[in-house]
């Protein structure tokens, strides 16, 4: 599937600034600590994409923006980044929405994915090298399920195929949750713990036999459609291989999605780990609840853009929060971001300013420490508020805002 146009990432050394040196440290859910990412030459990242309906709300945007910072910091360190993202363009919630609205599920997915591409482009989120839909990945998914069957790590219940978590001794090492904590989350997030005939309530669906009125694809285990988690296992391994650097998503993906996906990948390949770090971004809320389709408390990037809001102000409003601390959206956030953007643009339009090398060092230092974007914004505030006579500084400051924060001044 087509991704979206990439905005140019300026090289800070071309702008006359020193090279970055501090490696990026990210909080890894699997170990509960922030650890330096140590890609060998090419940094490999898989970020779970949208299920294409209700795109792109500010929660989605906040998550993709967080991993855009990872991409930019790695590029600033001189690393090549291999970035892969999926789109879950066939799955229960999508088919339900299409049924509710009477729209063809493919048309719904296509329209929402295009909206997502436009919003990501406006927010200057760099595109993945491969943007892969679940439907186009079905041959890969079937291959992975065959591998699991070959390792006796798949079994049938009523025509559907399940993954036995007992086949993975390391199950639980991504989320580090107890079984008591896993059970309710599994039920809440698409699982079917109470289905009779399963060996373990937490066993996850790999392939669902075709239901009447639903799409289905041929497979060696009957006509049907893929389960959710196996889609990201199959796509991530196909394009990145095992032991890639970062698997990313919002915190609601740690369990079951990333746990299960890692388990499928590790059992199917017999290799470990699936990813070196599992990185999870916070939940953005509105009116006291996590912004989510089911609650309908959504603020859409496209609606703000239609209302004439500068996408750079939206980006700055999101960057004002640490990527791992849940927060609530308020209209005031946009006013503050607009004012801040105005101050930065005025400062970067001056004929001279304070030297920019210390600014580059401060922004890099803050971002390298588990993406402290609020700290990086504060460093830029300080530069913008100070006077100086360095005539190269304003252009260098613009390059710093663009390359590291994705903000076009
Ligand atoms: N309120 C929210 N705040 C922050 N991130 C959110 C919020 N709601 C959803 N997300 C994140 O946005 C991304 C897309 O969510 S989604 O559209 O539901 N799609 C999926 O989770 C699957 N297609 C992943 S394979 C996920 O990483 C999810 O964690
Ligand atoms: Zn995923």
C-alpha cells in the first residue's frame, strides 16, 4: 500500500552544527527501564498502524508523533532508519462499523487510510518505508500460521485456528503482567477468554473461519480471515526480520497485542527476541476518558485543519506532553501552542540570535533521554527569548526545530 510524502529532513551538520553523539534511550516495557537503543548501522522500527475508521484522532496522532521523534533522532545520529507500519484494513471493529453505516468495508478502509495519510503529511510525520495492509499481507500471514502449525503451535476450535500460549515459555515477558491482570485486558481488547473448547482462555485467534456476510480468503485451513496479532508478527518479520530495534504503539497495545505478536513470532521462528525494545506511548483523553472510537469522545486532526488550525500548532500541542504520561486534550492546549509557535517563528526570523550550537546540544540531550520533548521545547523557548548577535543562528534554529522536532517555522 502507498504510504505518504516525506518532508525533507535537514542535516544539522550541513547547517554548520556539530554532530550528535548521545545514543537514544527509550523506556522498554519488556524490562521496565529506559535503555539505549543500539542499532547496528540501520535502525529498524515497526509501529502498529491504524484500524482505518475514525482516523485520525489526536490519540492516534500523539502516538505516531512519538515514533516520528524516534525516527528523527536516529537520523540525526547518522543512522539509516528502516521503518515499517501496517494498516489493519480487515478486522472485527472495521467490519462492524461498515455494517452499522451500511458502507462497503473496503471503501470505508480506503477513505479512512487516505485521511490518515493526509493528516500525517500535514503533521510532517515521516512515512514508513513499507506501509502494509492486513489484506495484502494475507499470504504472509498464512505462511506464518503454517509455520506455527508445523511446530504444533496452532489448534482448531469450531473451524477457527488458535495459538496456544503454552507453546511459548517466555509468554508474558513483554507486558510483565500476571495472568490475573491479563484476563480482563484480553477480554477488553478483542480476546475471547470464555469461548468453550480453547486449551487456555488466553489463547489468541490466528485465523477465523468465514462468517456469513463477511469477507473470506482461501487458506490451507479453510476460507476465512486473519486474527489481529499474527498480522503484525508476519509483516514485521517479513520486512525487518527478527530482533529489530523497536516495536511501537500506544500503551493499550502492550497486552495482548505486542505480547501475543512477539510470542507468535518467537515460536514460529524459534528465535528470540522479536524486538529488542517494546515502546508504548501514553493515552490521550478527553472529558476524563481515553479518546476512543467506542466512547466517541474524539477530536480529529482533519476537523482542526478544516477549521484553519495550523498543523504545526497541533504538532506543538502534542509535543508539549511527555510521550509516556497520559494527558487530557483541552482547547487551551491549542492556544498555548499557537502562541509558542508565534514566538519561535518571530525569533527564527530575526537577523541574528544567541549561538545555536548550545540549542542543538540541549534539544538533542533532552530527546536522547527517553524523548523528553517538553524539555526540548523549553530549551527552544529559552533560545527564542534571549537576544544574540550570531547571524547564522536563526537559520540554524529553524533547522533544529525541523530536523529534530519536525516543526516547520
Ligand atoms: N486515545 C489514544 N491515545 C493515544 N494513542 C491511542 C489512543 N487510541 C488509540 N491509540 C493508538 O493509536 C494506534 C492505532 O490504534 S487503532 O487505530 O486502534 N489500531 C490498532 O491499534 C491496530 N491497527 C494496531 S495493529 C495504536 O498504537 C493505539 O495504541
Ligand atoms: Zn499491530
